[in-house]
């Protein structure tokens, strides 16, 4: 998993698209924060993997795409769109660099709101 110019590795995007929690977890830091549908977790990598497995079981993915990538201070982040059989979700992922690897230290998955899709002036 060498660092590259793109923030989100293709393997991570493909794992999100396929609902493969174990492959997503390859990019998790040993401990991380998750916010899944308004529930906050501070979890170990193993706990976070189970949380993601449960989310994917309840919301089977049909697609995933990155809509924005950026840098804030020393971390990189990305905003993605996860489509599932039970609706669309916004995914925020924050990365840290450790031992020449880009690892997720925070991820949130929230229901996509109509306001985000069609903002009013």
C-alpha cells in the first residue's frame, strides 16, 4: 500500500463498492473513530471490521465513487458516495500516514440528505 498522489487507494474504493469489510479494514489504523448512521464508535481495527460487516449486511452496496479529495493540515481526506439497495450515503474518510502507508483514522457514513443533493440558495 505505497503512498500515491490519489488519496483513496483503488483497492479501498473497490472494497467499499463490493461491501468487503475485511478488505476495507486493511486500510484501518489499529484504532479509529467511526460514525455510522449517527452512532459514534471508538474501535479497534477488529471491532471496526465487525461494525462495517454489519453495515454492509444491512445495506448491501451497489456502487461507490469518490466525489472530492483534499488535504487538511497533515492529513488527507476524501468524500465519497456509497449507493446501496437501501439508499445512498455520504462517506467521509480521513487518512494518516504511518510507516509509508495511508491508514484510515476516522470514517463516517451518513444518509445522503435531499438538502445536499439540491441545495437551496
